[in-house]
């Protein structure tokens, strides 16, 4: 913001307060493939690296949570049942216990 210097009214000074007020979380990215796309009832999550349990959250495009589950991973893959979710485009947020995260678009079409 600008302010006038009382000692010299012809000169404006520029001030900067603090640092950014935004919150920035840094996570390691999770390598994952999701199929089939589009899906009618369930999707398979295939992980690039060995993972144990993961938290999966599905949100609609407005950000409303429509499904949240803890999934067990076996042989680097697991399945998420989407039965009961209306046709549409959703975001799948996956987070591992070690803090790796990813967000993928999924399409439900019957």
C-alpha cells in the first residue's frame, strides 16, 4: 500500500507487510492409474509403488463429498465401488498413510 511521508509530502513510499497469507501444503505425488474410464459401477486403482491402506474421497464438481472410504491395497491394486453414485464427473482424492496424495477425474456413466 502507499503512504505519504509527513517529512516530505511530495514523495510516496511503498510498504510491504509480512509474507503470503496463503496456506501451502506440500505432499509427495502418488502414482496411480484408474480404470475403466468411464465406469458404470466400480473403478480399479493401480498403484505404481507398494501401498497399504489408502483413504479415498469422491467429490462432485461443487466440492461436496459423495463417498469416503478407507481401502486396503493388495498386489498394488484395489477397487472402489461407485454403485449408488449418480452419473456425472467427479474428483477422486487418494491419500496414503505416508502422506502421498493425488486427485484424478472419474466419470460415472451407465
